């Protein structure tokens, strides 16, 4: 008889803990995604390919567009995981100069 009471209390305790865990997880605030456009000294399609194959693997990167015609790299990223400065450094690590940030109009 005593063991069934123990198991019942254990099950109730696990259920209560699970409810609190799920509730706290659901209440975590999501950081809004940010966008940045860099002016980069891209020369050819191989430059574009190199950026497209490497930058998506940077922590926090959610989307990427590279334009050879405009010589720009557009990145959508999670600002809770990375910064504009880290993204610019990652592009420069590939051997390209980041000339600056293109401001939105």
C-alpha cells in the first residue's frame, strides 16, 4: 500500500515539474530577427559562391542574399546569437573587404 502512494506522489511531482518547464520555455522571449546589408568588394561569381557557401554556417544567420551586380551581402540574423560586427568579420575572414553598411532608405 505504501509503495502505491509513493508512486502516485512521484507521478504528480513529475507532472507538476513538467508543466512548469513547458510554461517557462513558452514564455521565453524571442529576439526579433535583424537585417544588415554590407557593401563588399566582390569581384566575380566565385566570390559570390564563396560567401554563399560559408556565411550561412555562421551562428545566428537565418537568411543570406549576395549580389555581384550591387556588390552587396544581405544577411538576416538572430541578434541574440550574433552581431553585425561578427558577421562583417566573418566576411573579411573569407578575404573580402567590407566597405561599410548600406543604410536602408
